[in-house]
């Protein structure tokens, strides 16, 4: 009887949250989403927001669901953090003997596109984080569709030209400051042909944690950084950023946003990371997101070592896979117990001759150095001039 009561209470909470979401302003003319029904919204094309995998046969078999870890980094890829990424992912193999992979939400300024190409060729996912990164949260909160299309659509052009990334492999985006502009951000993601967005934190649904879902129907996810979407956007996935908990019990959307951390000690930091992980692993097996900026590693002598120690621990578990959000969505389209994938992702083999360019930044006249593949643009690429042409 207690379990039935808890289930009813949770269902009511989800519905109330969904109805409250209708109060969010809509900045783009789009059809308003309706409450989701698992009888109608079915994989592979549709998935309701929720806390469990949809198949009744999985009830009682949660420990056979593969545990995914998504390691994601925001902002510029540089020569310095590229070396850190090599340390982080070196010699890590999933239980299927495929290499562990991360995801890089790349912003333009100061990015070394030859290093982006190298990460791409190593099989990591390259995703969008805007050209300018904006000037604070108001820039993104009030962004209209035109601005969003320029920031992210033109960034695709930059990644194609200067890092030689195949357009079809650019599948996701994350908004700077995690600041959405209501429906606008998500309409643009769909218009660009992206598979998913990963900008939306959830504090309410972290224990048990929320699984990725599509925006065909109204999301029940709590809106921590509004305005959040209310439109029906069929086929566009949300990879929710399930919040962590710091040592004082406060929630944080990204690791480097956690205020109260353990002392700067490898074991203490490792145990804290592991505690956040076990909430997923010993719970409903929803993906465990490790979201951060590489600059976090410079805050303490042992942060990078503790991060790597945790990944080595996770790598020792027989049912834990370090993958990209795109791979998680691939699995959710055809979920199963046990081994999640039939084969390894085929690495691109895209040649890149690193070329360092001294370029004028048109708006300011300053000289900006940029490393890219093969040849230099005429001026520093920027919004409305992504190819850097005169």
C-alpha cells in the first residue's frame, strides 16, 4: 500500500509540474504541447519525460539496465585542456571493448580548431556552444530566433571549415550559462536538424533521476533557469542535466558550480564524486552526467587526479559505459537489458594540417591568433562572418 501511495503522489507531482509549465512565456509561434501519454508516445521516435525506462518487463530488472556516464566539457578547446583530455580518457574501455568517449560543447573564441579535429578523429562528440558565448544571461534569455540561428547555425559553418567536422556528426547543443529563451532555443535546435539539447538542469528529479526524452509532448521537468519550452517539437530530444549535490547538500548544475567541496585530497574528492554517481547506479540507472569546464582542474592540486580516479573506478564496473549523449539517445530508441550497442563507433579519419593564423578581429581591430586546419581565413571569423572573409 505504501508503494502505491508513493506512486500516486509522484504521478500527481509530475502532472502539477506539467500544468505549471504552461505559465512559461512562449517567444516563438509554435503549437503548445499536450500532456504526454506512454500509450501514444513510443520509441524510437517519441519518449515521455520520466524516471524509468518504458518497458514493463524491466520492472524488477533495474540492475540489468546499462549505466551510462556522459563526460561533457564546455567552452574553448585549447592546447592546454586538450592535454588534460588526453589524460582523462587514456586507456579507458567500456565493457564492450569500445573506447570511452566524451562530448565537447565548443564555443568559438580562443578555440584551437586543429585540436577540435584531433578530438573528433579520436571519436569524441563535437557539439555546439555558440560563437560569441554572449554577454551574460540576458543576452540568451531575450534572444530571438534570428540571433539564435546566427549563433549556432554559423558556428556549424566554422566547425565544418576550420576543424573539418562532418555536418552530420554535429548533433547537439548546450546554451551558454544554461540560459534558455523559452521555446526559441529549442525551435532553433530543431530547425538546425540537431538531435538534442543538453542545457536544462533538473533539481527535482535527481533521486530518482530523469532520463532523456523528446519534446513531442509537455515536459514534466522542473524549470530551474527559465523560461523553459512548452512547445511541441516532435523528435527533438532533451538530455536533462541532472544536478549534483555538494558536501553541504546544495544542488549544482555543473561540477564547477558546486560551492562546498571536500578538501583538496584525491580520496576525499573521489568519494564525493562516487557518492553522486551511486545515486544513479544504485537507483534507476538514469545516465550520470559529469558536466564541467576544464578550468575546474586548476582550482585544486588534486581535482584532475580525483576525476581520473573516479573514471578508472567506473571503468572497473562490468555494466558502466562512458558514452556521448547521442549514444544514450541511440540506446533509448531501442532500449534493452544487458549490452547496449552492437558495435563500436567508427572513428572519422579527417586529415588536418595545423595552421596558426594572426588575424584582425574586425569589430575591435585587435590581433587574435587562431589555429585551424589547412589554411587561414582573411580576418578573424565571427558572428555574421563565420568564414572570416573580407
